[in-house]
């Protein structure tokens, strides 16, 4: 067991691959561990520039800094000298990144050994239930690493969710003045708030031009809010200008407005404010599930289209009997479907099924809440290893 007479220490090693998803998850994890469980967290991260985009108080030129009580270490390479006293009680490698060899060697000299956890990616595939918490022995050292999978069932680690998140969301969504003030703060006009408001966060290869055309020709005015840097070429083509914050253009029924890239807390408010949210990767995907609004997920692409398997596994769990949501999601992610409808028809079908989608969101959140929160499960498991 961890020594309850002193502060538990924990290290997270993060390499940024998906720009914001990797560091987004690690930062939420680090903040929650420190705030809610009084853990002394050190976050090792290689890309401070991406980190700063989601949390502006991060300095990009600091080797060591403390932000919101979390010690942040810039991790430019695998070099370094470490002693057993430098090793945390719990060591998390995010998505199987390679921890510096000298740090691993120091881990092997510790007594007791640290709890070493490989925090894996979120998926709805059934095989994760059999792999969650499985051990993997080091080939040379007396160390054992364990796999930890977030997930959607009681046999996984659950989803990241801070205490009070849903209460804060409910208060915000019940306060029309708060929503109006937030949207006005990112440039949305009062007239635009009267129509539908959609947030768009996707990868560049999404069929954005086709979707914009469907919205442009639609009968209902729609404002699409795009964070700076997202789908830059296609957004620029619609605007006819550089997509900087404040850039806006209206064609037909569609207004596209570029907003600043938001901090994590403000991004939550954006999701809470919009009628529909297009999200990508893992971090914004999970936040959309807690936002209680209809959402479309753009999954991170993998070789040989393995991400399509992951997409279908989630839709099978989440979107059962929501045919329009399934078809739209498959088309948005480039999955071949039989006799695909035109984008305007897909969008109209999705909107027609919105009441059923909203009801599913409520049901889904009830199920996810019953699974407990990921951080508590993670700490309980780590403590069982020591």
C-alpha cells in the first residue's frame, strides 16, 4: 500500500501526437489528481506549444514550471540521470510512450517498486474488458507494468469526469444570460444566437465543403463556430480570407465564424452552449458526451482503416436504433455505406431524430455515471499494486 503518512507522488509521461487530445487528457488527469486527491503530480511533456494552446498560463520556454499546483517538466529527449528518490509512487506512461531508460532503471531500484501503469486509449471494443489491468513484466528488470483502459462498461476504468462537472454544466445551461454572455465573448451576435449554433472541431480531411454546402442551402439559419487553426484550408475557402479569430462570412443560411482557440474550461462552455458539437480525437469526444448535446465524432485516422472498427464499436454501444446518427457519423468519417444520401438529406434526417438523440444522451450519461469516475478507479488500482 502507498504510505498514507506522506503525500502520494505521481508522474505522467506524455508525448503529443494528436496535437491537443494527448496533452488535453493528461492535463485533465493531472489537475483532477491534484485538486481532488491531493496527489503531488509531475507532468512530463514534450510539446509545450500545444500545451499552451489549451492552457494559456503554460510557458513554452520553461524547463520546469508549476501551473495550478502541478509540476510540469519539459521532456525534449530520453536523456537524463535519475535516482530512486526521483521516482514517483505511481508512474503513468500515456498511450505506451517510452519512459527514459534511466528513469526505468531507477524505478527498479526502488523499494517498494512504484505502481507502473500504461494508460491506454479509449475504445468501445469488447476486447478491452479482458485486457484492463493485465500485467506485463519487464524483460530484464524486476518491474511489472499494468494496462489501464478507460471505457464504457463496469469492467473498464470508466471516463474522466471531475467532481461537480455536471452540476456546473446544468447551472450554465439553465442560465440563458450566461450562455449569451459566453457566446458574445467569442463574437457571436444576438441574431446568430437566435438560429442554430454548431461547434466544429475536426481533422483536415473531413468533408467540410460538402457539409458547408448543405448548411448554406438549408432553411434554418446556422452559425458554425470554428476554433482558429481547425480545417484551415476549407474554412479559408468559405471565408475568402485568412481564418483568424473574428473572421466571419455568410453565404445563404450559413455563417462561419472563426473563434480563438479556447482553454479547456472555456471549451466545455462552448460545448454546453451549442446545439450540436462536432468533436475529434479523444479529449473533446469525452467532453461532448458530458455536455448533454448531440455530437458527431471525428475519429483519429489509423493505418488500414483500423479506426473504422473503433468507430463502429462506439456507435454500436451509443447509437443503437439511432439510424440517422450512425449513417451521418459513418459518412463524416469516410466509411463506405450503401446508397449514401446527399449531405442535405443526411443533415435533415439527423435533425429530425434530435429528440431521440437528446434522450439517448441522458440515458448514456446515467450509465456512465454508474460506472464511477476514472481517477478514483485508477488510484484504487495503483494502491492495490503496492
